[in-house]
C-alpha cells in the first residue's frame, strides 16, 4: 500500500515537472505568508513574492481579517506555483483555455504561469482575496458566486477606478439588475446561451423597468454589480462591519441574515441593501 502511494507521488511530481517543460524539481522562494515555486524566472518569482505580501496585508485589512494573519505563517503558508508558460499551466491544471490562473481553497494554493502584464496587478490580488475570504467565512454556509467574485474583484485595486466608471455608466442608463435578482441568479447556466434574456430592473427614479439582454451582457452586469456591492459595504461602513458580516456567514447565516446582523441600522432587508447601494452610486462613489 505504501509502495503504491509512493509510486503515485513520484508520478504526480514527474507530471508537474514535465508539464512545466523543465526536468528536475521546483525552485522556491519563501516569505512570512507565502512560498513561491518556480522553474525559470527568478526575478519574476521574487516580484510575485514581494507583491503577494503587500497584497495580503492590504486585503486582510480591507476585509477585517488582519488580526488572524498568523493563520498563514510557517507550515500554513500559501503556495504559489508559477509554470514556465501558458501551455504548461493549462496542461498541468486542466483549466479552460481562457484561464490565466486558479486558486485552490482547500490546499491554499495559487497556480498560474510566468506572464508579465496583469499578473502582479490583477491576478495575484484577485486569487489572494479568494483565499483570504474563504479562509474567513469557511465552507459550512452557502456563499453565492456574486459575493465570492465581488470580494476578489474589489481587491484588484488597480481596476477599481475603471470598474466604478463602468458601473456608473450602467446606473446612469438604467441598466442594472435588481439586487434580489443578483442574489439568486446562477450565471453558470447562462454561459453560451443564445437569444434575448428579460430581467426586471428599477430606474433611477424608482420606477419598475425591464431589461432585454444577451447572455454576455447579463454576465458582464452581474460581475460589475457584484464588485460594486462589495465596494459599497466596505467603503460606506468600513472593514470592521464587513468582518462582522463575514463572521455571520461563517456561522451559517444566509446573506440577508448576515447583512441584517452586521448592519442593523442600515440594512434590514435586501430592498434596503439595494436602496443604500443606489444612493452610493447616485453620489458618484
């Protein structure tokens, strides 16, 4: 039995090394919270390590997680695997062709490849935010996609201004989904869907409206609204309240229950959540 397990381990190690296009084992660099495994570009690996530490501290502070930072030290450090190129990454992970990277919540791993523009500024903080958030809220309760992705996108700090400009444009043109719709929408069923999709909306003056959207339009609005809703909670009420919200989710409460408990004076229903968020947009946030 032990022999078979050892054989499997060698096969897996060989697979990863072969997939990366280089013989031998991974080289590594370590910091307080991360270990970067790489095969070729040492400077890029060091840049990733330095950026990861900065991102971790900023994200932990944003989400009210900073006091728990010791959970990512020593043998619990997050592992970042950097494959030599895109093909090696795709072969090793089985990710879809459009993927640039992935986060493994269970094993606390981030996997990508050595690409320049966007890796440090975008993908790295995005995936670190996924891990920090999931580490915080755990796996007991139901965490909807809009919340998980909203947090990760919000922590792509370099993109915040662009995202705010885009969501403002949708708000100005009355092209936003109802927050109650966001809460229950499963966009995985929309990918590749053809035809026109009809969704309810509210105009800026509070009137009922209807949107006629393609699947791609709907997915784009969904993701933009997701990050904007997270931005509203963090910018309007601060990281301590967001931390309380996360603890309620960790303890198994629904999103609506967690919102009501963490923001009792401001959000007592999903409708109030939407009203407050729209005021935030109206103010040009």
